[in-house]
C-alpha cells in the first residue's frame, strides 16, 4: 500500500512508503522513461566532422563544446511533448535552439530518474525513504514527465479528453492495455498531488 506523509520536521520533506507492487510499477515507469530518453541521444554522424570548416561563429562554439549540429524535433510525439519546440512555426530556429539545450535537458531528466531509482532502492531495503529538497523536485519532475508521456499515448490533450476516455473505457473490456495505462495515468496524478500536499504539510493523512 502506498503512503505519502509529511516529514514532520517543519520542512518540505516527505516520507514515502510503497509496497512491492508499487515499487515494481514505479521502476517500470522509470525504465521506460529512460529508454524513451535514449532515443534522442545524438548519433556520431550528426556531429560535425573534426576539422570541418565552421559555417558560422555559433558552429565554431558548438565544435568547442562538442555539440551536435542543429537538432530536428523528435518524431515521437511523446518526446516532442517532453522537449517542445522553443520556436513554433520556425523549424530552423527551433533546431538551432535544440542544438544547445536538448542534451543538457535530457541529462537532467536522466539524473532525476537516477534519484527516483535510488529512493526506490532505499524503500525496498528499509520499507520507507525520506525525500526532500532536490530529491523531491526530481520526483515531481519524473512523475510529471511520466504523465505527459502517458497522456500522449492515450490521446489526452485537454481536461475533457479525460472524461471522454473514461466513458470510452467504461464501455470496453475491464482489463486492457489502454485501461491499464489510464489507471497508471490517474495513479501517478494522485501520487503527485499527495507529494505536493505532504510537502506543504497539508496532507489529509
């Protein structure tokens, strides 16, 4: 049984308790997110060849920093949701912006996944784990990213899409991959709310 409680120290720390099934689900979520993020790592051929003539001052800077060339928007809609274009309607500017930011953003998300993994390790070993400060931020970002990905897979773009999907699933099989994904989407949302409330000392227990 999952439990999220205030840390009791007057700060923003919370205490997490998850049973084996919840830990397994969260590990699966982390692993799948990690795999998805791995799809946007630039391949060697996308980097400009050493010694090639820079086409612009920014290219010279990019070479010094070992950055790839302009990076196009991901083809996977879930990745586009996690890494949206900075310049809508200007693919060239958006690709140039990704060149300098996407790897760093991706590394940050993967670091967050590492924090969540270590917390789950501690919960498996001791039954619970305190989470606060940067750790809590990593949890919130990871759960938010997971819900964004699930939302894309389920076709959820607006609040009324949730109601539509509930009605659709109510008319279909009780057990299905789509129903399971929607259940996970809702559970992660509840967990997010509980984390925020507990960190604020407003958990209803």
